[in-house]
């Protein structure tokens, strides 16, 4: 029987392991992850057979990476750098001439690609990165090092994810042609909020389910409890009586933010899950029918994490804010799986 080739991978900026978990589900052997957030160690190592390294990617060397990839038939380097400096929000709020040091992270990833020359490369980021010189320089670096690449802004519902996130996804190969797949779901087939979290047990605002410390919802102030009770799925604060509306929303400038204090709809995908997904006032993060924001477990599942994915030891206190940040910053697991499948499919094109 012919030996099945192995693809060994290192996940830079690995976070809680969303990309890694997806790659593993696709049959790729992720052996190490690097991130500067020590808080991600448990989630990454507990749910994946890989070791977490709390190190700054800008300080890594060729030898550091090659030590993990030495005995793989094929090798993959993933570098999904933090997206904040490339987001529309960050760029519009930046002062003239102000620079964000995180822009250099993509250059550091490019340096490691040039030095290590793995067989495959992948990255994921916000769509706005495609308009930046740093991305064009990265593409030129790939070409100069013999890579063929494909990239696209992916609309997550097109691939079976229940959130309207759009992400720039790139894959590259030194072995031959490589392509991202065509969408797997038509609009009438989109996975909905109901499909993903509709079966979870009910909890109240401020409550944690006895069997799952991650199924935990933020508390609501008395005014916000009145607001969510006045909210309808898919609606906005414009549906509320005047006395419930925030002062800032009564100004002309505030009327351009209709999606805050919103409820999700059961029959549609969720909005993009962000680092503030635990807060009713931070977006359309209200539960479709229960009077609360979505729980951390619901947010994780809408990010396509498995329902038993652990982010902290059971005995550790599950604080909302850092966990919401960990979940919101993650690459959706299903997106990682799509990347892994695309890489494996490309091997068939080179045979």
C-alpha cells in the first residue's frame, strides 16, 4: 500500500487554534503554533495535538521553523497576522502619518517564507488588506520565491459558516497550481443561527449553564433589559419607544449605526463575530428570542468551533472579556478546513 504523504505545518499567530483545528480536520499535521498571547496556550494545546510557543513572530528564525518541519513529506507555513491595522475602522481613525507596528507582522511572515521556503503558504485577513502596498509586496515576494498563488475575498456563508464574515484568504504552492474552491452553499442553503445554536439550553442574562462554563451570558442593566425586550429579530433600536433610545442615537450622526443593540434572526447567518460579541450594545449580538446577548459558547459555535472546544480549564474562572476577544480574533474553524482541503487537492494536480 502506498504511503500517504504527510503535510507538516506551523501556525504563526495561532491564537486559540481556529485555523489549526480546521487544518487538522482536513488531515494536515499542525505541530506548533506561535502567539504572543499566553492566554491562548490552554485552548491551543488542549484541543490540538500541537505545542504552543509564546514568542514574537518578528524574532523567529529559519532554524526555529525548520526544527518543526524536518520530517514532513510536505510543509506548510500559515501566517494569519492580527487584522486590526488593516481594517477599515483602524485606517479611518488613524491620525495622518501615524503608523501601526503590527503592519510589520506581514513583512516578518514574508521574511520567514523566503528563508524557510515551505511547500505551501496560507494567510487570512480582512478584505481591506488587498488594497495595501504591504500585500502587493507580499505577492511579489511569493512570485520571486517560485510560488504560484490564489487569493479571494471569501463570504463565509458561501462555505457553510453561519456568520456574514468576509475574509481575504490566500494559498500558495511551490509545487504547481493551487486554487481555492468554489462556494459550496447557495443563498437558499446558507447555514443559519437556528441550525448552529438553536438546540442549546436556555439561560438568562448574567447566567452560566451548570454543565458548560462557556455557555455564559453577560449581565444586562435594567435599561438594557427593557431595550432587548423591545427589540425584534433583525430590527434595531429604531423599533424602540423614544424613552429607551440612547442620547447619542437621537443625533443625526448616531442614526448611521442601526445595527447596534440588535437581535439576530433565527433564519439567517449571524453577523461577523467580533471581540465584543458578548455585549448586546456592541452589534447585532442579541439572542433571537431570549432576553440576553449570545453566550460565549454560542459565539464560539458561530465561529464554527466544535461544541466541546475548551478555552480554559474547567476550574478556572471564565471571564467574559478575554474569552470574547479570544473567540472573536480566531480564524473560523471551517475556513481553516477549506484551506487545508485546497492544499491537499493541489497535490493531486502535481502528481
